[in-house]
C-alpha cells in the first residue's frame, strides 16, 4: 500500500492521534496543546487538498480490512466523501482557533479539546466510510464524542440537555443499526455506489425494502433534526459556543444529512428511490420541517435558540434537494451542505462573540451593537443575509439551484415552500439586523468584559475565524463559477452520479 | 512436549498456591510474577500449536476413557484460557498495589486456587472432572469474597457459598444419573451415546439448573449483586469477568455436544426467555442503584442474559445462523470479561478517589481523574455494545443471527437491552461531569491502578478490530472436526 492509497487513513488519523495526544497531556500544557491542535488541523487540510486533486483525476483511494468474517471496514475517498471531508477540515481549523480564544482561562481544556478532535475524527470517518457498516461505526462514535462536549459546563442544565441529546441520538443510532443489520442480513455487504443488488432486492421484496429505507432514513433523520425528531437540537444550545458552531454547522446535523444522501444515492439509487415513491414522502417531511423550523425560530427570544431553529429549517433544504430527481436539484442540496455550514458557523461565532464580549444572549439586548462591535456585526449580517438567500452570498446559489431543480423535477409546489421559507427567514433575521445597525444602545451592556477595552471588537482569536468564515461565505457565492468553488465540485459529483 | 504443555495451565497455578502457602509472604509477589509469566508463555505456545495442528486431546496418567482424566485443547478451550490468563494477570497486578500486605498474604493462595479451577474447567473433557473444577472454584471464590472482612462481605460470602453449593449438588446429581444411564462421563463419548429419555431429561434438568444457579441466570441471581458488588475491587473483577463464565462454559459445552434434536427449540427458547428477562431486569435494576459498584454488578446480570441468547439462536436450523450465534456469543463473553474487569477496576479507583460509595460523590471527578473516567467510559462502550468494540461485534452477530431466523423477539430484546445499558452507564458518566461548589477533596490512586484498568478497557475496544483473529480460531476448529 502506497502513501497515496493510505491517504484516507491518514486524514482520519490526524485528528484521532491529535485527540489521543491531547488526552495524555497534563491540563496546564496549554501552549503545546494549542500547537498540536493547529498543526494537526493544517496537516489535515494539506492531505485533503492532495486527496481532492487525486479524486478530480478519477482516482479513488480506498483502504479496507476484514472486521468480522465477510464484513469489511472500508474507507474510500470518492467525490461525495471529499465534499463533507473538505468542509469539516476547513471548519475544524476555524473552530479550533475560535475555541482556543473562547475557552481561555477556563478549566477542563484538555478534556474539551480531546473530545473535540475525536468528534472531528468521527466526522472524517463518516465522510470517508465506504459502506453502511463503516458509516454506522463512526455515526455512533460521533454520538459518544459529542456528549462530553454538550455537558462540558457541568451544570444541571447542561446535564439535562445531555440526557435529552443522548436519548434522541442513541435511539436513532439503534434504529439505524437495525436498518443496517437488515441490509446485511437480507441483501449482503454492499459498497456505497453499488446499487444493483439493492435494486434486485427492491424488485423481489418491495415491502421489506421500504421498511429498510424507512429504518435507515429515520436513523439518520434524528441527527439531521428532521421534524418530528428535531427536539434535541435547541436543547443542546447550553453547550459552549464553539460546540454549537461545530455541532450545528458541521458535525452532527450534517452527518445525518450526509447519511440521507448516501442512502438515497449510493445504497438505493436516486432513480429507484424516486420510482418507489420514497423521495416524495421524504420531500413532504423536509418541506414541513423547513417551514416549521422557521416558524419556531421567529418565536425565540434567545439568539442561540433562534439560530438553532433556523438550523432545523436549513438542514432540511439539503434533504429537499436530495429528493428532487434530476441533476439540478441534487446540486442545490449538496452545495447547501457546504454553504449552510459556512454561513451557520459564522452566525454561531458571532453569537459567541456577542456573549463573550458584551454578555448579550437575548435578541432585545442587541440594540446598537453595530457601533460597539462593527466587525462581528458585519459578519453576522453576511451570515443572516446569506441565510435569507440574498446574492452574492452563498445561500443564494443553493436556493437558485433548488428552485430550478424543483421546476426540472416537475414539483412546482416546492417553489412555494422555498418562497415562504425565505419570507420567514427574513422575518426572523431582519429585525436582528435592524436592532444591530439602526437602533441606539439601551443602557449598559449586560456583562461587558472590562479588560478587553483595548479591543474595539471581540478579541482577535474570536474575531479572525469569524471573519474568515464570513469571507468564505461571500467568496463561495461570488466565485461560484470558478473551478475551485464548492459549486463546481458539486457539479463534478453530480456529473459522476448521473452518468452511468 | 504437548503432553506437558497441556497440563501446565492446571499444574502451574496449583504449584503457585502451594508455594505461596509455604513460603513467607515477602516472596509472594515475585512468585506471582514468575508463574503468571509462565502461564502466559504456555498459553501462547498452546495457541500456536493449536492453530498449526488443530485440536488435541490427552488422557492423563495412562488411564483410558472412561476412567482416565482427559484434557483437551480446542478452539473454545484455547480462547477461554487465553482470556483468563490476560484478565487474571491484570487483576493480580492490580491486587498487588491495591490490597494491604495482610490482605495480600491471604489473597494469593485463593487467587492461585481460583486459576487452577478455571483452567481445569476450560481444559476438561469429562463431566466429573468439570465437577471437581467447579467445587474448587466455589471454595476459592467464596474465600476471596470473605477477604473483605466486614459484616456485609461475610454475609455475602455465606449467601454465595449456599447458592454455589446448591448448584453443585444439582450438577452432581445430574451427572450421577447420566453415568447410571450411559456408563460414561466423557463428553465426546456421551455425545455419541446420548438420547433424550426421562432419566436423561431429569439429569440434564438438574445439571442445567445447577449451572444456571452458579452463573446467576435470572431468577437464580439474587446472590450475585452482594457478592460481586460488596467484595474487594480486584476480587469483584475476577468474579464478574471469569468465575461466572466457568459454569456458563459448561452449559455451552453441553449444549453443543449433546444432540437435543427437536427439543432444542423448546429448551433453547426457555433458556432464551430467562436470558431476555435477565437483560431487562438486570439493566433496570442497574439503572436504579445508587452505589457505583452495585451498578456494575447488576450490569453483569444483564450481560449474562445476552450470553443466554446463544441457546435459542443456536438451535440447529440454519448452519450460518448457528455459526453467527456462536461467534457472537463467544465475542460477547470475551469482551464482557475484558470490559467488566476493566470497569470494576476503574470503579474501584474512583472509590479510592472519593472514599465514598454513592454516585453523587463522583461529582467533579471527570476533571480530576480524566484517565480513569476514560477507562470507565471505554469499558462502558463495549458493555453498551456501541462500535467500535468487541461488545458491538458480538451484538452485531447475534442480531444478524436473529434476523436470519426471523426471531424478532430476541432482536427486540437485544436492542432494548443496549438502550437500557446505555442509560445506566451514562448515568454514572453524567455524575462525574457535574460541577459542584463543594470543592474537590479527592485521594489519588496510584498510577499502576489506573493503568491496569485502562489496559483492560482498551483491550475490549481493540477486540472490536481484531475479532477476526478469534473467530478464525473457531472456524478453524469447525473445519478440522472429524
């Protein structure tokens, strides 16, 4: 095995080994820990770039070994895998820098960063998994490694949130386990992308196949926060801001959405799922979740809670895109996986900045923050406008493709869902922007950090990642036509998917 | 050479016991080290011999069957003796740092007798020999429980003694009846001669109930929580990881050797029902405990239930499904041995830290002793059956077997059990994350204690990656069976 074929393993190992080393380091070695974190994140990005170039040249590195007789552990870097892996690796770097600033002078950093890296390792495993069994392993590992992050603060409230989070995700994991076990028992070990055996099975036993599809998708839906199993997500908001950013923008919800993509495209095949009517049912749930999430977001007065319900709504755009048969809708769904990640991470970083610098948690406290923290506020504005779908920010590209994809798939009603949701998005984001930029400050800030007076805005370690992700959100939209944009990578995936 | 090597697992610990009784206590640790090393080397040699040349049987002292004492090496025997070697070494190492000198002096002879008994059981090929092993096991295990030397430990030991003796009586009565009918107690000869008659049914009934009593299968389990939860930490680990496996091992041997024919389904379902109830009841009780070690003890009860599911799933209808059931069951047994020993040791360390036994005193420990919580957590992952771990692979195979035979009841119980076990393990976990204002006043266990716990937990996770090695031994044996 050459270095290049083993690349998927190295990508996984960079964060896994980082996690192990960090666990072993004593709590007070902050400098060393930071160095290891950053270096590992940079190495990972280098590996990912290398892999992207290989995959673009039609080369698919793959590693597999026998875990149980006849059952293989497979890591495979195909084009779709690289989409998610690329997103996670970039946001890992940003979130790590942010977290270093955010947790400065707080206890338990060894534990936090250890699990944080482990969480990223699981995400990498999820993206690179080459069959359902491998996917399941990392899917469960993700549950385990995020729990300590959710309860990190150790308050009773955090523990309760952790319990709810676990209840949802473990039951979801169990349903997924059952689905995967059924696939292996009745259909056999099928690699992602090999849909022939499944097609035969669907023809032979349509009812069992539908049940298996239901089990798999329900298992994934819990993490993707699809209605009615979205309840954990707003509750998990008690976690520290970098965790919310990572959980909501990258790791957990995206793992669920990515799983749905894998099941639809690489286990059942999109044409088959469409033909069997699975996708129609899924599109109804996704559409409802889009509207429901936005509706609930409007009612929230806590910034992070509003963002959380916004996530519930936004992740379902990805699922909606998956259900639109035809390349254009698929592009819309897949590209939103990346775009939503960039924009939502920006928004959570901003929420963290407001909370850390001025102690702002409630929406009513935002008045006049534009003057006090202009850079954070600009980033927040970029994220919010992107979510609404304003060009040239990335969110516009996603919505454009979703809309045209819906027309191409002959599902005109989806257009109405998109329009209604954009309206609702505007309803819950524009008042915030109005407060930030146009309303005067109301009295003193709730909890202004006094020793930060020398900075006009949040401290650099918090501000820089925020600005980077905000910048990326604009760049991804502005240069969507270039060869290096997420959009063109997604087009590559979709070309390969729809070409036999 | 092989003749010597096959008897060494019995002779070495027996010698160890005698020497540790005779020589002054200050040599005990050195003796333990040398003999343990000898056992490990010997087990490795047996393993190599087995994988090169297949099963091997040896009749001791020149007596032929049915009178002679037969020892044999096959896949199950080799897997279980490797398992007890690893777990006992680590527990012995742990005990050396954990126990006080006075306790240690009494610990070693019992420890060696326990190991003699276990190895006798793994290697024996006839029912009477197994009985001798069981009796020796009972006495050494009860002795170890009584080492706790407080009122509760003594009461638990006494209760354990009565239950175990009752079990032995049942077993002895059964083999007497079998001998009267078939004229042999050698398992291989019995396997050929056996037919299900009234006498043999009664005999097997006595034996099964006796063995289930010793294994603490629901509803014959009441002695287990006080004995396992109340004794000294290294003893709890040995009991939960190894001792209950011995009587279960005999059950499994009988099940695989004797042709039950059409009755297999009924008997299997009956035992599965007990197992399923044990899973739910044990997990539920674990969830309701407030003492750390009691949770771990009740968790053993639930895990025994999983082992019992081998019987309904391994019932002669579909060879692939049978194989999956056996493989899954063996993996469950192995990973439970590693994980539960690791978990008890980790729990013992946490008790050293807090000096209290209840869960609420664990608050803040995940910050103070992260390595130890990590050890507890890793073992927990295997017990819950979450990937990647030996426990998950075992559960996966059991699920596959149930699916293949469309046995939905067992499937649902397996899945429900995982959820309940996750509930009680995360309950412990969440207490350690709680931050209270009380301030941290913790003792510090020695690093050796922490690393012992961690090593076993890590092994139970690694088993998830190297299960194929273990299962290859089993399939190797199946292929070579004449």
